[in-house]
C-alpha cells in the first residue's frame, strides 16, 4: 500500500524534537510494509504519489518565519481531494503564524488578538512582525477534514480546539529516544537550578525571573539574548544529547515554566528520571499528578509509534 508523507521539514536532515517523532513514524510505517513516499519543503523534495491510498500531513505550516510555505492551492487540493488523510501537529503553527500562541487561545480565529507590546515582538521573542490577521479560521478546514488529528497532550488538543472547534482527534505520547539512559546516578548535585530553553520568552524566561529573582539559573541552549540583557543567570549554551544525562544528574531543581501551553515537554520527563526536582507551572502538564514509573511504562508503549500506526490503520478500514 502506498502512503504519502508530507511535512515541512525533512526529518532525516533536521533533528529537532518534532522531527525525531516524524522520523520514527516513517520508519515504523516501513517496518509494517507500507510504501511511503516523502514530500518536504525544507529542503524541497517532491515524491507525491497520485495513486496513494492515504496521505499523512504533519506540521505543514512549520517555520512560518522562513517565508517559503507550501503552495496554498496544492494544499487545498489535498484537503478537498479523494485521498483520505491523517493530520499531525507538534505545535501551534497550524493555527498561529507566530508559532508560540501568545494569545493563549483567546482569539476569534480571524484577527490577531495579541497586543503589539507583547514580549513575543521584543528582545528574546521568536517573532518581530505583528501578523494583524489570524489564519486559524481559514486553516481550520485542514484539521476538521482530517480522518484523524494527532496531538501530544490533552492541553495541546484543548488549546487548538478552543480556537477552531472540535476535531476527530487522538492524543499520542511522543517517543523519547534513549529513554533507558536517563537514570538517577546518585552523584553530587552542584547545579542548584537549571532550565532547558527557558532563555526564550515563550519557554518562560519572564516567569522564571519573576519566580526566582534572587537565583542564578543555568540556561541550557542558545539563541536568546534575554539572560544577558537582564544580567540574570548563566547561559551555558548547547549540551550534546549524549551529555544530557550527566548534566541532569548534577541538577537539584529543573524548572519548566513556559508562557505558551507546552504541547508536551520531553525534557521534564528526562529530568525527573534523572532525579531532579521538577518545578512546572500550569502550562506544563506532562508530569502533573502522574507517577513517573507509570508514565515511563506508558511512554514505552508508544516508543516506536506503534499505537499511532494502529490509529492510522483504523482510517484505512
């Protein structure tokens, strides 16, 4: 059986969290015997099979800041065409041209409700241009026409449905690669507070600053000048994945207090497994009221995206 897989980023070239998921989905599908053709926008690669029996569309509107989207007319033909499709999304770009949903879902889906003074348009924000128009009401058709929409948490699903209304959805658990390596080695913890990505506005820089004004958190990752601008904390730069277990085992408190409604938050799971005290807010729910052992068991069930494929296959019946 032929299946078209269509995504903005090629997951065999890009390696972000979302791309790790899509790569695993493709690999599992091929193990199940499906002939999967791939079409991407970055880098551009078109292998669309007109005789496919199913399309899988994933993060089609990713990277809105790059200004080289898929052709709108072609996307429209996929939505209204005869080939059924499953839609997957790992963020909010599908309904928000700013990507990080600074309105928190409080919009009519037609005009952008975010003030021009919002921090997302300032230093440390992802976007500088105000979009004026909200595309959610137009793009809603792509999600509503899907045979199944895949989200990665109830919060993620609920925020999108808050804007566009209900869709035929499933909530999946993203695979956590090398999960077994994240363990508590019971080594001395000499880093009091650490955050992964918290130097960005949408990942919670201002929330962390307001909550821990007298601390000096370690910010892992780069790309935001906010710690330097506010003379706050230590920006440690990128840490290779093979070193993360060692680093997390040095951390006492791992902070994840995002401004946006976090679609999942894999780093919080990794930190908890390494024995860190994880401090979350209302926009990070992956660990809330959950036993870490039970959560790991559930994650392992989804490790190779098998349950996602079970749902996809139900569309074909």
